[in-house]
C-alpha cells in the first residue's frame, strides 16, 4: 500500500503500463506465429512476406516505444527472418 499521494499515483501508472505492455507482447507473439505458420504451410511468397513485414514493423515499433528492449527486438527480428528464410527453401 502506498504511503504518499505520489507513490499511489506511481502505482496506478505502473498498473496501466503493465496492462499495455502485456497486450503489446501478446500481439507480437501472435504476429510472429502468423509469419512462421505462413512459411511452414508453403503459402504464396507474397503472403509470407506481408506477414513477416508486419511482424518486423510491430517489433520495431514496440522497441521504439520502450515496450520491449531494443536488443530484444533486434534478436527476435533476426530469429524470425532466419526461420522464415529457412522454411521457404
């Protein structure tokens, strides 16, 4: 329990940020799965490229808004691209 007004406000802010970050992370996982699934099921190259492009864009946006760390985003983008390229061959 917060002892001061400012501590109470900071707790409220933290709760709002937590909810937002959880939803962003969930969306990133979903987009990553969509891109991987599109590549695994041998969908047309345009569909795979579109799904991958959207996932990469959202990862970069999440990093720029500090929802995830910049290096985490870079690592996940790299692994996603590597997996998609491997599956498309």
